[in-house]
């Protein structure tokens, strides 16, 4: 597969983003849609824009998805400046971003790296389209070439409804001629640099816009927020750099059933110091803890939870 997209690597480094077509097959995308329905039924108080990492890190289907070899091979290809072919790939965070029809909120102009507690800021973001993403339903918009800029400071802004409650750049800071709308079909992927300025408009259409963000790092990158464990996707960790989470167990009757779930527990990665969590059987309490963590995170948005670089 990487041969299909290798000619786009230079474009990524020049523009700070790239679009890859038809990466994930329709069958898996349909499983993603069913998974989203499962999660929204399980956590009805959490808005679709905020199906965050605390939910996903305990979910076997999610780890099956972000560890898909097609995605990892692309991470090696486009992250070759810091990910070695045999050096391993870790996952910093991932979440579904589902803007509901009519009411889905905007995302103000920002640089991801201004929010993230990573040193060094060597990270590759993929955005997998679960639904069609277009200008009507609030697709991602990027400023071509803006990844060459340094990371800017965050400014809180709740004067208008927006997902993050903050921005790094105002409309008047943006060269309008360099704005690119990232229009995607289900199964397409966009990849972007942590410094690129991007955002999205509100969803005023009759159709949902949902995608999955995936942030890959090399094992040499440290997450300085110890409350946010990362996961190894392939290769071996480097001792004392990060705390790594085991891949979650599949628990019949509790987790989303997916193709291959019967074999999942035999193939998942295990980190010896993290297995106690998955011995728990108090599932209702576990769900409540996860929901409280996400609701707390949402409440603190607006620059209050960020780690300035």
C-alpha cells in the first residue's frame, strides 16, 4: 500500500498536510459507524464532538482500528523524519469527532502542538473519515504551508460556541488564499503536521460529520502528562520514556463485538505493570469513572488544561 502513496511524501513536507484516498475498506468503516452508535448509547451524556481518549483507550475495537497495519505503514512512511522503520510506533491519543447535523460546533483556528504535552513535538496526526466530510457539514480546513510557523500561544474564547474554547490564530491572521477545505469520502484519510493552522466551521447541514483522529509518536517522544498513558502499536518501548498501557481485553457482553473479537485476547499487547485494570469486573463503576473523566475534561476546555510548550 505504501507504494501507492509514496509520491505524496514530499507534498506533505511542503504543504504540511496530504489527502489519501480509499485507505480503509467499506466493511471496516461500517463497523466504525456501529461502534459510534454503541458508544453514544453507552455514554449518552457525552457530546459527539467529545468521544475522547479516556473512552477509547479501554475499548478493544478502537485499538484494533488504530493498530491496523495499513495505518501503521502510512505512519512510518509520512513520519519517516522521526519514526524509524524498525524503531516502533506508539499512540499518543485518539478520539472520534462527530459533529451532529444542524448543531455541530465549529473549531477555531489553532495548532495542535500548542495543546499537547509532548517533548519533542514529533507527532503525526491522521484524520480518518467515517462519514462524508465536506464544506456543508463542517469539514477540516487547513492553511497550506503554515506548519513552517512556530507554535503560538493559546487564547481562551467562549464568546462563540466552539469545541476547544480557545484558539491560536484569529481570522484576520489567516491568508485566505491559502485555506484548503479537506473534502473526504468515508475511508479517506488526511494527515497533518502538529504545527499546521487548521479549524472547521459549524455543521449547519442535515448530515452528521464524523471522523477519527489518530496521533502517532515515536517511542523517543515523551508524554510529560503522566495522567495520559500511551500505547505501543508496534516495536519495543524505550525504558523510562513513557508509561505504556496494555491493549484492553475484550469482555463479552461489555465491549463492542467486532470482526475478530474472539481472537483478540490472544493477540493483544500486554504491558506487565498495567494488567490490574483489566482484571476489574465492576463495569458500571468503570463506565462512570470514564464518563466523569471526559466530562471533567470538557468542562476545563478553554485553555485551562493545556500544557504550554
